[in-house]
């Protein structure tokens, strides 16, 4: 029984091995059927080519920026004070010199009255001081002259032995005291005027200046429009307190509108003042004529670009400051150069390569030297000649010497 069982198991193993062999043989035959005598087909990438020609290189420069009004002036009070009247509202048209706002000037008027009275008082005191000084000076001069005459007479009498030395010395001291009193009055001068009078006159002048300053302050507390335009901002009401320098109103002059743009260094040389361009206003879907009025002579240190301003001719009423606008300039960058699309150039370890396709469809790597470029094209300075064909698509699949299918 055991021998029968072993025999049966051995037969199973043999049957399984035969079956596996037949299965593998079938797979081999299936996968290799028809392989004898069949030639392998070479895969050819399909590429599009362009023919090199000499032509003028044009460059498209896009100018974009925001519209800017001719002028926009914030109105702020010079002095703190309560607002007495606001004479305009948002959207009002104003002319140069129109009253926009008035501040309360009652306190200033009182100060003007006080200082005017002080000025008159100081002027009167100056007149009184001059009269007193003149009188005092005349008396001191007379006293000195009398004392001098008396001393000279006593000196003569002393020389004759008619008076004592003591009498002569007493008259000398009296003469010197009178002289000192006169010099005390005449030596104290400021700018050729006696000091006491100069002080009184200076006080009067100071009071006059105070009146003038307060009168100017009173005038400045009536805020006038510095230009003709439209009131575009209003944050002021009668009765409110306004601090000095606080923005209360804004007047905008939209009689002219500009488009301010930033232009890169490599593009600014192509632009010229006076160029006429069509400017598209994105938010309105409209275009207006614009003329380049200003090109900055120096690069902005913050933006590293040049400012270009276009003035918009006869702008539509709905164009406002801060709207986005754009325009384009097509200008010649370089004349009569050999051009290729940028997509035809490969950068391989710092070397610039182009695949040139010959008449047999064979692609060959050619190193080239590039020149100037614009958005789409690049100048070929050396390596290629006019009339040669260069591949511009499927470059990643190409190898040197590969045969390609040229797509029209």
C-alpha cells in the first residue's frame, strides 16, 4: 500500500513539471512568433522647423500704471480752532480763491484788540521817553557848562591867590559830577539812539508785529481753495474742533489726467517724449489718446526703474484718478539681424546650442553666439547662416545626428 502511495505522489510531481514546461514553451512561442525576418522600425521624432532670415528686430514695450489728476491738494488748518462754517460739500466745483471753510476767530479778534492797544501805549511811552530824555540831556548839558565855567573862574582866582585850594577843588568836583551826569545820558545808545528810547520804541514795534501776526492768523483761519477743481474729500462739520495740520478737505483738478508708468532700463532708451499712443483704461473698456510728456532723467533708487508720464488728450468724464491704464509701443530694437525664436535655443552647461535640420532630415547640434532679444526672438550673432533650418519643437527628444520628421 505504501509503495502505491509513493508511486502516485511521484506521478503527480512529474505531471506538474511537464505541465509547467509546456506552459513556458507556449509563452515563448507566443511572444516570439513572427519575429524571424522582421526588421525593427526606427522611431523618428516629429519637429517643426523655421528658416533663418535676416530682418529688423522689433520690440514690444508695455507701459502700464495708474491715472493721476493734474493736481490734488489736501486742505488743512494752519492753526487749531473750532470750525464755524463748512462752505462746500463733496463733489462741489470750486474756483481758485473760493471760501472752503471758516474757523471761529473771536478769541483772535480779542487778542488783536489787546495788542493794538498795547502797541498804541508803547508808542506813546516812546514819545514821552524821548521828550524826557531830550529835556534831561539839555539840563545836564547846561549844568555841565555852568560847572565848567565856575571851575575855570575859580582856577584863575586860585592862581591869583584870591581863593583857597579847597574852594578850587570843590568847584572841580562839581564840574566832574556834572560831566559824568551828562555822559551817563549821552553814552547809553543803541544804533545811534538813546537806550531808553530804543527800548520803548522796540516795545512799540513788537506790539505792532504781534498785531500783524494775529491779523494774518485771523485771515488764515478762513481756508480758501488753492486751485480750481472738485471737492473729493470732506471730513469737517461746523462746531467740531480742528487741530493744526489735520486733513479736512481735498480739492482735485482733473482738467488734465496723466498715466504714470515705470519702465525698465533696457526699454527706456526706445521711448521718446512726444510719442503718441493709444491708452486703454481697463475698468471702462475704453481707449484714449496719450502723449509721452516726461521721461525721468535718472533711475528711481527704490523701484530701479524710470518714471514715464503720458498726458491723456481730452479724457472722458468718467476717467478718474487711480484707474489702471496700459499701452504698447512697437519700436525697432536692431536693424537687419539674423533671428530665431527663443524656443529654438538650448542651454547646455552654459553653451547655447541649436539643432539644424538638413535636407535629409538629420539634426545636428550647432553652438551659437546670441545677441539682443525681445519677448519672442533672439539675435544669432554667429554659428548659423541665413537659409538654414532650425528645429523649434520637440528639442528634448533630439540627439546629435538623429533623423527627424519635419512638420510643415
